């Protein structure tokens, strides 16, 4: 499992959320989280940029990606990174998810 670093994402409300960015094959513990599927591009000078492909939330991050219902969309958009924001409160996760989707309008959140 490779942790790439941290990224911020801003919701439509202006709220800034902190996420940890991991490689696509990273295993996760059984925790609740808001997650962003991204296409990460490495910059020549180091670091990377993230194209937000899908934003979701789950009560169990350890099982969420095994057969995700949007996997074909992820593949079409070259997803290679999972960014997580741990949050055990379902209402809070759903609010953050909606705020971020409204702010970014990711292509796989149709």
C-alpha cells in the first residue's frame, strides 16, 4: 500500500476537507469514510494533481471497492488513486459527500 500524501477538496459550501491519498490497490480498515476516486498525475517536480472522478461515502471502507457499481466508469477515466476522509458519523458523511459532489460534479456521479 502506498500513501501518496494529503490533498484538500473544497465543497460547494466553501468548506475545505482534508483527504489522505492512497494507491488504487491499498487495503483499508473497517471504518466509515468519505472517499474520492481520482486520476492522479505525477508532476515532474514531485507531488501530483488529482482529477476527481467519483465521490462517495461508506460505513465500511474495507469492502467498498471490491465490486463497486461504478468500476467501469472508473476505468474509462483512468482511476488510479483513492483519497479518504475518515468519518464514523453517517449523517456527517452524507452531508460532506453531497457538498463535494455539488462542488466538483465528478463524471462518474451521474
